């Protein structure tokens, strides 16, 4: 089968990784898979590369808007994709979300005979992540647009993949038939991320062995950042030597939100081996989520990374994270409140044997249920069924 996975986001960020990992799994099964994403740079032309290791073709399209509009709203991006698509044939197009740069090209291929499957892995519209935008003008501008594009085209798809139970219900409420919906969680990259002894990782990084370190990877909503900062301040009252690791790109200046900015370790961009080492050096990894529509309507990929590396997790009980951690027994659930978060982290820091057990449970769960190959198998079967 010739498959196109089309994303609105920039190569190497966000939903791109979900599409890329699924594409790798499908390519291993003999499917010809192309991933289309927005170029990391504001280039003028479309760039096409073939990955000899995975068998996946990557098509990167130009996009000239900046800031929050550089996420599937650029007319140039839409035009470039439509123009490129005139000479391309696909049996199936999998649209990852439905912003203009995704849905209009996807519908064009559907009119030429391709089957259309739509993925839903974030709640963007009214009540969702648009409400987390700090600029009230941008929030008011994008709310109706996000809601329209998120909901209007969903029933045109032959099949729908969703990442959590909230979006499953939203899909049904829009009139999508339950039998045409597949629950498709994110997977864990068990080849790239491996458990490593905490003390060994610290010696490689030059960290003291007695530091209590709590780790976080990637970007964060502003409200969640405030919760994390307050929780870290509360943790420092219990553990004065505690450090907060921000692994990879973090979009919020956490140093300005905490009372001890010198205790924040910000790595900046890392390769996968470095991410593994930094997270393995932590006592605990955490996921401080406020109880919001944006957080109930997503499932952060970072929790799969935490599981793969075998780190115990402290997370607030928001959305499907609650059920997963409770069932998998690889972490501790906290209230969405700073003191309780700090207490839960401190308890694990002071009980490393328990933390080691929870970490092993997380790795075992990832190996048992969240290998990307398994997720891709489920998707391939769904393609054939719909």
C-alpha cells in the first residue's frame, strides 16, 4: 500500500514524531510510506529525502509565517502541498490533525481516489489548548478557527485514530461511527531509550551522587510551568539540594519562575543518547499537568520516554495518565497541587528501592504494550479494515 502521512508541524517536533514512528513500522511491513511535514527552515522549495535505514520518504514543505501561525496556517504551505500533490498518487492519506495545511491537500487526494484516515491526538479548539495561549488577542483570533478546522471535516474520513478516551468521545459526539475509530496510543522507542544505572549516568555527567534530581523533557504549557515551578520550590524546602532538569527544548523560562534559578539544569537541544543519559541520571521524572481541557485532550509522548528509560514517574491524575500509571504501577499519582507534588517526589527520592521497582515496572509495560512495532501492526490492520 502507498501511504502518505501528512503533518502540519515542523520536522522533528510534536506530532511529527508520532507520524514518523508509525511510518517506520509500516515501512518494515512492506508499505511505501511518505511523511510530509513543514520544513524547519523557511526555505522556498519542497525538499524530498529518502531514509535508507527506515525506508521512509520525508517531504518538507515551505512555510513563511512565524510564531503560533507557523503551525499549519500558512497559505504558501497549503499551495505548495497542493501543487506537489498533483503528480503524486497514494492509496491512503493519513491526516495528522486537520489544520489547513493538512486537510485541504488531504481532501484533494481523497477526491482523486485515496482513502482518508484522520488522526486526533490533541484537543486544539474551544475548551482545549487554544485556551492556554497567553496572548488574549491571539486566543480570541484562533479559537473559532481552531474549533472549525478541528471539528468540521472529521466525518469525511473513512477512519479515525484517536490518542485518548476524551477524543474518542468527542469523535462519537461529532457523529463518527464507533466501528470506524481506532484507539492508537503513542509508543515507546525501546531501541533508542534504554535503562541505565543512575550513578553511572551521573558520573558521566559529572553530577554529585547525592543530589535529589527531578527531570522533565520537552515543552510545557504556561500554567503547567507555574505548577511545576511552585512544586519545585516546595520540594526545595524538603530537599535543599534538589535540582530540576529540563532536558531538550523547553519553551518556558523556568529560571524566572522558581526561587532558586541556580538549581535549574537546562540542557538545550540534545541527541537521543544524551537525552537517555540525562533522564537516567534523575531520581524521578515528573508530569505536572493542570486539570484542563488541553491536558485531558492529549497524551504526552514524554511519559513513554520515561517508561522506556525506566525512571519512576510522579504525575497529576489528569486524563488517561491516571489510568495508565495506576494499571502499570510505574509511578505515583499526585493532586494538581504544588505541595502534594513535592511530597510525592520527596518520598521517592528517599526510597530509591521503591523507585527502582516502579522504574522496572514502567520498562516492562513499555516492552509489553507500547512497542512502536506493535502500534504500527494495529494501525496496518485498521487500514485494511476501513
